[in-house]
């Protein structure tokens, strides 16, 4: 079930997983109306922008962890093992590019990794 807000003429304006101020009703997840709303070009465009920013943010967080470790604020081993493995895998993948990684911009590197 999702929580929705409708316009005065009945069109969906907002859909959330949690109740929110201004919501007008709920819809079932299987609702055809909900699926149609989620498949609108505007919604797909926003989701794609969010996905792209996620990829950019991954690199920012990698760099942030590196700086915090270098400055002694945290130890690499303070991170959960799963996080350590993921960071190590990405570091190895980038190292595998050798000098090529310095020639690539972040966008080009994302396509390779």
C-alpha cells in the first residue's frame, strides 16, 4: 500500500511509502493507476537522475572514506567487513586500469567500472 495526494480533479500529485501531511488516500501497490503514474516520462526521468547521482555519490563516499582514514579519523577496519570488501574491490578495479585511470574523467571511468 502507498499513500497518495490527489489534485482537485482527481489526478495523482504525490506518492509516498509513508503517510504524509496532505495525503488524501491510499492505493494498493498492484493498482493500474499507480503503475501508470510510475511509468510517466517525468517520473522515469527523475528516477534516472537519482540513479546517476547515486553513481556520482559512490565516488564521493569512496574519496571521503580515504581522506578520513588518511587523517586518522577512522580506521579502515572500523568499517563493516562488507564495506571493506566493496571498497577494496573498487580500488583493485581502478588500480587495474593503471595509468589509464588518470586519463579518464569520472564519467568515462564509470562506464569502465
